[in-house]
C-alpha cells in the first residue's frame, strides 16, 4: 500500500515539475530561435540597407590615392650625356571627386526601385515567418493530438488488461473455454503493441516541435491537453476582403509587379545623355641620385583639374530598345502573375472556409458517436460482468469506443488546422 502511494506521489511530482508549454510560448520561442526566421530577418535588413541615397547614385564619390616607388637603373654607354647608374624615389598622392549630375533619371528610378524591393523583402520575410509560425502551430497541435491518442490507447489497453485477467480467472474456474481466454490475450497484445507505437508517435511529434523551435530535439516538453477551436465571426466575403488587404503572398506579387515597372524606367534612362562633374588634385615628388653628380636631382609637380563630361549613346545595335521591350514584357508577366495570385487566393479562401464549416459539422457528429459508444461500452460492461454478452461482443464495444475517440481527436485536429489556414490566408494568425 505504501509502495503504491509512493509511486503515485512520484508521478504527480514529475507532472507538476514539467511545465506545460502553451501554443503562445511555442510561437515566442520559435520567433526567437527558428533558423528560417533568423535568415528571413537578416535578408530583410539587407533590403532595407539598400534604400539609401548612395545605392541609387544620388551622392558623389571621393577617392584618395597614394604611391611610393623606388627604381634602380644601371647603364653602360659611350655617350657623354649619360647619367650612368642611378637611383630614383617617387612619391605621389592624389584626390579625385566625381558627381553624376544627370543620368537620364536613372537615380530616381533606382531609388524608387530599391524602396519597392525593401517592401518586397518585407512581404517575403513576413511570408516566411508566417509559414514557420503555421508549421510550429501545426506541429504543436499534432503533439497534442498524439498525446490524446496515447491516452485513448492507454485506456483501451487498461480495459483489455482487466478483461484478460477476468478471462484467466474464469478459465481457471472452468466457467469459460480456453478460446475466450486466448481471444482476450490476443486483444491485449494488439492493444499493447498499439500503445507502444503511439508512444513512439508522441516522441516523434515532440522531437519535430523542438526542431521547429530551434531547440535540442531531446528536450523534454509537455503540451496542452486539449485543442481549442475559435469560431470564425466573419463571413466569406469579409474574409476575402481581409485576404486581399493582408495576404503576404498577394502583397509580394503586387510589389514584384511594381518593381518590374521601375525596371522599365531604368531601361529608358539609357537613351538620355549623361552629365557628370569631376575634380582632381595630384602631387608628385621625385628624387634621382646618379654616380656622375654629387647632388640629387629633385622635382615635384602639382596638378589640378576641374571639368564636366557629357556623353550620349547614339547607337549600340538597338540594345537599349531591346532592353526596354524586355522590361515591358517582364512587367506584363508580373501583372499576370499578380492576377493569378489574386485568383488563386479567392479560390483558397472559399475552399478553406467551406472546409472549416464541414469539419466543424463533422466534429459534432464525432462527439455524438463518442457519447453513444461510451454509453454502449458501459452497458456491455455491466452485461459482461453478469455473463449475458460474450467476450467478443464486449470487445466490439471496446473497439468501437476507441475508434470513435480516435476519430473525434483527429477531427478536432483537422478543424483547428483548417482554422489556422484561414488565419494565414487573411494575414491574421491568432491562437
């Protein structure tokens, strides 16, 4: 008695020691640790960094340069004007300033294009984050589902164990044939195997959840015991309006279309003249030593230049025209891709909305089935005790309850996933 009480206390202590991980906490951990999310955020930072004036070409460039050179020359000649062997040291430094004043409006188009690319990067990053959050929630709810299925399997195994013990006692007393005992043993072994397989399913589900959370796959965790399904308060038309406004995939396709339009402006800039301003200053100091003079020959120079340069491409084999035409075609393709994404989104919203409604209806039916199967099992259990039903009839009632409970758990999981898919489509992922 004391041993049993100690085991119960130990199990209870372990359950309370293991803190339950909620869905909200799982998302919080995933947003912090998930590798795909970290990469998406870094890519977004790159696109934001490219939106400066410097990347678009608005700002001038300033370069400095320096050089020091030593040279040695050995000469043999009969000319009286030869210096003979000589050493020379040359040092120079310079600064150059360049500023493009006009480039056919390219810099303005580049600035707008980089801004749109930053928006595109934001939508793409958000899409990756949303997909990862959905994957985390899917894995979390699957862990809850597998844990519930393990409980059903355990309950079934416990009933089979009790049945086997009773059939063994009855056989020993000679009140039943060995066939009933053997059937009970087979049923117990099958349920035990199912329980072991379900334990493995729970371990795999939790391992996958840890990986999505960016944690060690072997970390122990406990999930909630139930899957809650929030109702959808909006109708199909309202969901469609939210999807067109917030869906990250559709917003990315629309922004990609705008980027393609900016590329047309970039292509057209090549047909305009280019005007730039340049200024430079260079200083050079040179010292030469020879074996014919007792002194060094020194020289230095200071050079400065300021000027404007104007260039215009008159003909390059119609490459500029080809680039413009290709940019227009690409923009048209991006417009078609946007319309296709919009059309697909409308179809998905309708499909997921109807799917959610049907699965909620199915959920109600499964709940009724579980209640009926549970009542039937209790009735058959009482009859089995007094011997008015056979062992196989009792087993059928037991199997029917297990199937009904399993179908209910799976149905609840599928309904929650349908709800989650709608949340992603309308850009409103909530728990």
